[in-house]
C-alpha cells in the first residue's frame, strides 16, 4: 500500500510503499487483546500484601484450656476468626506476568500497525528532527496537523531536540522503533511513523 509522506510543516515529501505484511492485515481484536493483557500483566507491580496467621504479632500461648469451656478448641489468638488475627489466604507479593511467545507478540504489533492504517489514523513523517528544542514551535505544528493524542515512532534513535520539545506537550509521545508496542499504539488516536521508523519496523518484524 502507498501512503503520502508529509513534513512537520504540513508539506508533502513524496510517497512511500508500505509492506502489506505489516500494514495491510485485517486487524483481529482477539490477538490485540491477548498482547495488551500480556503487557499490562507484566507491568503490574504485584506488591499487594497482608499479614497471615504466622505474621501477626501476638502471644503463642494457648488462650484457654482445651476442655470444659463449652466453646471451640482454639489454640491461638492469631487465628483469622479473632480480631487482629491473621488474614486467611490473603494476597502476597508476586509477579502477575505470564508467557507469550515472541512470534505472537510480533504478530500483535503487526495487527496494531494495520489497525491504525485501516482506520486512516496512520501518518508517515519525513523526519522527526528540530534544529532547536522549541516546545512552542512543535505545539504549533502539531495543532496545524490536527494531532491531539499522538504517538510518534522514530528510527533507532530519537532526535534529542525533538524529544525535549515534545516532552512538555500533553498528548504527544515519542519512542524509538525498538520501543514500539501494541498498548501504546492503540492508546493514542493517531500513529505517526518517520521514514526511518518504517524501515526499522520492517527490518524488525520480517
């Protein structure tokens, strides 16, 4: 598929031929869902914790005699049934991450790229570079291009001036090609990829 290449000031900079295997697939929600779930589970902190019976601070002395009370045969005030006792089967620190094969993750990224191309929310930028790190200048250009919630994917490296100008603008994020991921692509309304980014993604996902 062919797409127009634009410059940061909105001018036309020719055309680019996009690989159908990356940008021409029929997006599948089940594949995207699985990859996003994998990403979010991996990012989850898993630091939730409660005190169990063996963790609470209490005397281990038997609270009353075994027989003759007419009550239950308790041995410790640490039992979950008592106030200030331990929590039964409460959450403990753990990793929520689960496995997903590299091939499936790459397939998910292809479907995410295709989803943006299918809906017309894919823009190819000639280059994401600025001579000076001017936030106002970039904000004006983004407004003129109609970019509100946008992810910009560059090549192997991100231009330092462009990254500094973009970091104070709400709704604009920039990543190198190796940082491209399904969750960040789907979270934004518009996906902008530089020509260097297209080449890097095609080399990465072939």
